């Protein structure tokens, strides 16, 4: 069985998943200091996440699902959020042979990689969202937060397209994650893997997250 990497998340982005983000003039304005912080509920059925892991001579792609989450909105601007990823939902989308596909997914869920039996969820908590002058990909913010995979937590930052409009908050983008920081070392040359069998340490996670207002606010 070939050894491959699951790239997770949240979270976190170079799989061609459809991307949606609500935008409005308010999204580009500073949040009002005295505005209430509203809690929007993530809609897993409307959201999507995809992963890509590369190795010598090829790559694998797949999906993984958000279990639940919340987004914090203040003054019409996304300011925070917490996301829970269902690691058991991990799927491969590039292998057409059912037996090989199942073996790959089983290996990714094993202790060699993400140890899903002991770590059934991963989390991402946003710590800051800073305005970013629009880039070639349409990103308008830099999102920073703490990503927890396999019980290990590390800070990550990535560009994203974010917006809030008519009670809907949306965020989409791509994050690059170093798996070795989360004790996912299988196939890494940093930990003894032969160069001709190496799996890249970085994987990418694409995300398209939709959240809706639920009427809960706090000050």
C-alpha cells in the first residue's frame, strides 16, 4: 500500500473546491467600537473543505467535513470564530479503485498519520482577522488562529476572502499546514524517510465556510 498524507484542518485550503464569500462595503470598514458581538452559526451542509497532499511522483486529494462551529461578527465585520472538524469524515477523491481508496483512507486515519480513533476532531480558533489589501486571488483579510490536530496546537496565518451580508458570514481561502508540527511524521525526510519515498511535510487545505446569524448577541 502506498503511503500518503492526509492534509487536514480548518482549516484552515490546492484543491479546486467551489468558493463563495459574501462581500459588502461594511466588510471593509472598521468594526464599530460599541457594536455588539453577534454569534453566527456555521452551516456544515453549506460549507466545504478539501485537502491535497503531495509525495514523490504524485499527490492525493480529498475532502473533510466541518462538524460544527460559530463565527463572531461585530459591526458588520468578521472578528472571530471557532470550528470543529470531523476527522472521521475524511475521504479520498482521486482514487477510483475502491480497495486502494479504502486502504489509503484507513492509513490516513491510523496512528501513522492522524490517529482518528483517539483524536476524532480537530479544531481551529480564530485569534485575529486583519484587513488585507485585495490580492490577485481576491483575498481581503489575513486570518490568524490556533489549529489543533492530533492533540497538538500551533498558530497559523493565511489569506482569505471574508464578508458579512444580510445575516450571512462567509470565508474562503487556502491554508498551508506543516504536518510535522502536529506529530504527523510518517514519510517525512526530517524523521528518516528515504528521499525516493518522501511525503511532503506541507499540505494544503481549501475551505469555504458559511455561517448564519442566529439572533444571539453579547457585549
